[in-house]
């Protein structure tokens, strides 16, 4: 059934958070501060990577792109969620909902691929340091970027091309803080068993496979380093710990939400908040507070900015 001609639903209602208005105000202030820190923190990383002469390695190029994707994922859902906290009518148009889901899966699929590229970069840097510049060439980095955006686009289109044609003619209440694909599918006025299974295969299995591949790659790195020297293992653990934290916190909620998407449970909104609000903030926190080279580059750019301002 065609969506435009067959649907009587023009908007969805997002239940968001329940509770007293005082809690909503608290969440509004908290999430607004977190979102602001996420945007400015990731912008700071991107600007530093772009203009710092000391951050020209492939690792920082990939980190800058990761910051961009994190900022985009947060921006797709968080502003709407924040405004809904102070609104009596938490509604979103049906095409606004489709747009939100499209970009969430676009950026999410691209970030999954990018994290794998970052794991490969760390493997080459730690296990094959003499060949690092040769292997991690500009051509390979460009290939990683094209691949990540291609996978993200194919991933979202494979689901949205079916979702936009679903007939919505009955319930229009989504028990979440944003338009979540599994919950939207359940509102369709037709049997969606096949599509529910497709979502599990497409999103859940993709998240799970990427997560396993990343864990295997990090395990291979640690085993390789341990066989060479015990001192190198400590350094490798220090280097990889930030990557492992980011990967675990990014894929954990994804696997729970999309591997078992049609079994509602109390913590679903908590995972949604973690995936779209908390995790994008952890990227600038982890990579700036633990990375002395990044901190030095930021200070250098700041001093250059101050000096240039004083001249004028």
C-alpha cells in the first residue's frame, strides 16, 4: 500500500520520558549540556586534526572522521529529544520520522565500518611499524572513507526503501525518545514478520559481526605484541584501551537494541540515550584526555590563535 494514498497517520507521538515535570527540566538541562559538549568537543577534534601539522598520521585522519560521524549521530536525535522534554505535544511528522531513521542508520553504518578501519590502522602501527606509512597510504584511507559511506548508505537504504511504503492507519505512539525502526515497523497496518526478521539480520547481525571482528583484531594485536616483548604488551594495552572502550560502548547498545529489537524491556530508553547521547561524547573525552599529542596540538593551535589575534 502506498504511504501517501493509504495512510491516515500523518504524525507519530513520541512518549519520551515519563515522570514529573521537575525530572523533565533536570533531563533538559543535563542533555543540553551533554549535547553542547558533544558538538564542541568533536568540532575541536576535527579542527585540531585539520590544522595541526603534528597530527598528519592516518590515525588522526580516521579520528577526525569518527568525530564527524559521532556529532552527526547525536544531532539527528538529540535536539528533537531535548525540545520534547519541555513540550506537551511530543509529535513528529511521519516524514520527519523517516528522515530521522534514514540518517541514523546512514551514520551508524558508516561509523561501524570506520571503527574497523581504525582497528586495522592500530594493527599496522603496532604489528608492522616499519611498513606503516607504506600500507596506510592516502589511497587506502580514501578507500576506507568511500567504503564506510557506501556501507552506511546501502545499510540504510535496504531498510528505508521498505519502511517508507508501509501503511500506517492505526496506532501512532512510539514508546521511545526518537523514531526507532523496530518500534515504527510494529505500528504498520499489516503483517510485518518478514520485515522484523530482516531488521534483525540487517542491523542486529551487522552490529554483532562488526563487534566480533573488532574484538578478534584487537586480540590478534595483543597476542602479536606479547610474543615479541612483555614491555610492548603494556604499551599496546595503553594504546588500545581507548579504542576498546569506544567500540564496546558503541556496539553494546546497538546489539541489545537491534539484535532483540521486538522484545520491549525497561532499559530500552536507557540504551537509546546511551547510544545517541552519551557515546558520542565519550569520543572527544577519551581521545583528548588520554592523548598527550592531541592535547599538545590543541595548545599549540590555541597559542597561535592568541598570538595572531594580538597582532591585530
